[in-house]
C-alpha cells in the first residue's frame, strides 16, 4: 500500500496559480521564466526559425504544472507500507565476544571435508545462530590485545552478520585479553533495563594481556547480573609434519579451561568445549535451549520511502521546461510550387 507521510503538503499544489493571480506579473504573461541560452540570438536570426507560438506556450505551461505537481508529491513523502509482520521479542541483550588473536588461525576445523581455521568455522556457525535469534538485540565484541565493539547491541542482524564476516585475524593485536573483553561487555550490558543480559565468550587460549584480570572481571559480571557462557574452541589432537616424519600434537594446549569454567559457574552460565565444527554447532543449539525465545511479539510494518522517484521526474520535467522555453521554434515552410524534377 502506498501512502503519504505528510499529505497536508498537497495544499501547496495551487501555489503557482495563486502567486500568478495575486502578485503583479511581467509585461508578457504568456512566457515561462527561464534562463536565456547563449546561442538564442543567433538561432532566432536564422532562416526558418521563428518565435514561439500559442501551442508552444501551452506545452510549457503543461510541463511546468506537471513538474510542480511531482515536486509537491515528493515533498509529501510517498511511502510503500508492507504487510503487518509479527516480530518475536525476547527482551534479551546478547553480546558475542570473539577472540581474533592470531592463534585462531589454527586450521583444525573441518567442514564437508574442507579444513577451516577456527575463526572461519566460528563465522559459519555464528551466522546461523544470529539468524535464529530474531527477537534478541545482539552485539559483537572482538578482542585480542585490546577489546573493541565491532557492532553495538542492535536488532539489525543483517548488518551484524556482515560485520562478523569482515572481522580479521590480528585486527585487535596478537595477545588475548579475556578480562578486558568481559569488562567492556559488562559495561555495555549492565545499565540496560532488560533483565536478560547474556554474554557468550569464545576463545582458544588463556589470558595473556589486559589491565583487568579475568577474576576481577568475573566478579563485576556477577554483581551486574550478566550471565556468561564460555566456549573453548580447538581440536585436541593434530598431526604435524617435521624433519623426522609426522607427530601428534595438542593444538589447544594453551587453552585455559579452568578459567573458562570458573567464569561461567560464577555468573550462572555454562562452559562448553568445541573440538570440531559439529560440536560448535551443537553448543549454539544448546545455548538456544538455555536462552529460549519467548512467545511475546510486536507488530511491525516495513516502510520504504519512494520520494526519490517523483523528485527525479520533477527535475527532468523542469529541465525540459528550461530548454523548451528558450529554444526558438523552426517555422514550417511550404515547398515552392515551382520546384520541378530536373
């Protein structure tokens, strides 16, 4: 359905007629004001070129009237209003804290037979998770040596997913500041009116940087009623090729599982271990169960502005008026009666 946001502006439609009737006009009232073309004088003196006639002036008035009408319609702001849509609302403010330190480059995740590094696997799983949380206001925090907010809490999940896929390894430094990441997330969550404040923190290492210790950050989160679910990502065995053949190693030897368990337990959350992309998918399904979607919903009708179309048409017609008003009209000439075929 197409509507006007400001229909009262349609009262401006008769304004040019009123101005012409109430104000004194120029000596000749049959012309339309327009800038003179530089070559007008030369064209007017050429054979076969005459001055505008009555029909020419009528066309000018018609074009001017259409241009003015389209401009007024554009000012009234036409909009297309879509069908009424029910949007689920849970009231949760859910922040995703993702480790993007260089250790997340470890290629120990496999998807459909293709190896992925930890960050690539996380992006795939998180994209689906975000898509299923339509009623939550979600944000994205990235951390390495320093934490920073990549996306504030928002219902615009499309933009959130785009910013997630733009995240790159090492953008926040080469260390891992878990305490600072929790502190920044709690700062964004604790002053909000909603009661369901959730932080999902994913890392593959231990706290190696930052001004705030993880223990202190844990206590601040607990006091602020921020529930933290922690996820440790990374396989436990991998084969490495060396000078003396292959050997098995643990690529997750730096993961501080004790710290992550402690943070989750102290804040009312849970700790999860993701050794593969399948386990990571299962974890986010479990978080969906722990933080269920509520049945409450709100109605919403998408609105698309259409004012650009009549505005562009008005501009095109006005340019046509300016050109048509000042270009001399070619005078029609009858063929001489005495012309004969040679």
